[in-house]
C-alpha cells in the first residue's frame, strides 16, 4: 500500500517482491499519474468530489502505466535511480549538445533539451542550469517508448515532471530527428511550438552537415 493525498495505491506481486520494492514501484505509478494531471489538478478534483472516478481523467493514458510497470520489472535503472547512456564518441555527443545550445539557448523559456535513442540517453542540455531528476527522465523515456505516434510527426504535449514541479505543466516539443533518435525540447511557454519547431529544423540541418 502507498497512501498519498487523495489516493491509496495497492500493488500485489506474484514474484515475491519485497514491500519496499513494491512501494518504490507504486511511487513511480503515482508520479506517472501526476505527469498527466499535476498535483494541483488532482487535489482540486477530490476537493470538489471525494468519490470521483479518476479513471475518467486518466482515460487514454493507461498505456503509460502499463508500459511503466513492464519496464520496472525488467530495467534496473529504476532501482538504481540512473539512466543508461548510449555509447558514442565524445565529439559526436558534443556536436548534438552544441546544436541544441546554439538554436535553443537564446529562447528564454526553454529549460531542457533531451535526445535519446533505443531508451538510452544521447545528451541532456540544461539551458537554465535547472536540475532534472532521474525519476523525471524515466517518465519522459516511458512517454517516448509508449507513444508510437511520435514517430510520424512533431508533437506538442503538456507534461508534469513531479520531481521538478508537481504543481504545473511544462510543455514538450517531441520529434524524431532520425528513424530511431527522438528529441524532446521542454519549455515553460505553452505557446512556444513555432519557435521550437523552427529550432528543431535548424538542429537537424546542423547535424546533417556533419
């Protein structure tokens, strides 16, 4: 059992997992719920209606929790509070980071630029020197891996990163810059899609020149 404001989460294991391990997994599931709703919205819902069926608000996001549950059973990164990094020559990694900084660094509301491939981190650029917790990165990776539609077009999506700020949304520009490489540009500005889409185009052009 994991008791949180407005919610009680329950896990049952057939694999003999310890209670501390299950509590750890339930905390991730709770954070996944917050990533969709935010803590502010969750509290508001149950302040207004204590018997509200939360499944209505979570409709469509079941895939995220299912994929997260499966990942936690197989990926030790969750227990280690770590993120796997893709093996790359330092010069290649620096090139990707430099391109993001060049075209996103001057946009005052952009906070993170993240590039991943095969569930492994290529680079993480922190524009404003903010810190992103591994647990929030796991939620971002889970979102990418569980959403096939990201591969077909640029996507603009609100997301709450609970360790960063559980009270509100950030906004992510998500796109695949090659068949297996996904880039997420995160901002606090809900209207920044055109600017980040333009930055994405310039970043791809810069990388293709190399």
